[in-house]
């Protein structure tokens, strides 16, 4: 083989290795699967679910978005009397939206799904949450106490996990008498 053919063959081989390397790295780092984008608005179903201390959630119809509220029952001194809290300023209160695929299986579930796509998290930073709970039978073991929680969200604004502003605001959303007080597992 002459020198020109060897150089051409070497260039072709190096190019193929570079292209294959790029696709291997791109696939491993999910370049071809970008993070889900935040929709302009989300409509959540009427049905709510719940578990734990106080963890309530709703999903949208196509299971691509879910909203959840975690409220520490003892930390917030909750009772059957409604109490209103400032979202983003109250320790023991978190409001989040997850956007992605198969969001429902992320709530009140102790199973890990290896094929679960990564979801995008939006964090509630302002607004109000009004919370009340039914009476708790404290003679029952923690994690087996069945009681209900009602949570009303008003004017909740969300930001992306990295702090970037999002266009998502929840004007009002009600989680009515959701069964909580039990732990998955």
C-alpha cells in the first residue's frame, strides 16, 4: 500500500472511532433524552392520594405531571382546626411539582422502578397552604395511623430546582379528606 492510501485509511478509522465514541458518550449522558420541559399550564385530576405523616398528591390525566404537598404534622402542630402557612417560608412544609413520564409511581410507593425516566422538579416558593387533619388515634403505632388531611393551595408560584423561574402558578387546588398516616411497605 502506498502512503496516501494508508493516511486515508487512518483518517477514516479515526473518524469512525470519534463518531462511535460520541454516540456512546451521548447515550450514556442522555444527550438524546433531554430533561422534560415545563408545560405552560397543568390540569390535575380531582382524585388525590396520600400517605406518611401528611403527604398528599395529585397527577394529571396523562401521568406526565404530579403535584405534592408534604406537611410535618407535629412540626406544624396540625389539628382539626384549619391553619394557614406561607409556602417557601415555613419549615416542615414542601410543595413540589414533578414533570416527566410515569409520575404516579413516584408517590406513596416503596418500589423502585429501574426504568423510571428522570423527572424535572419544580419547587413552590410562595403562596399559601391551608391544612387541617382529622383526629389521630395516637394509640396506634406510627405508620399505621389512619386519618385524613385536607390541604388547600392558593396562588402557589414554582421555580425550577436550579432556581430559574417557571411559568407555573397554581391559583387554587384542593386535596379534600385524603387518607394519610400510613407508610408504604
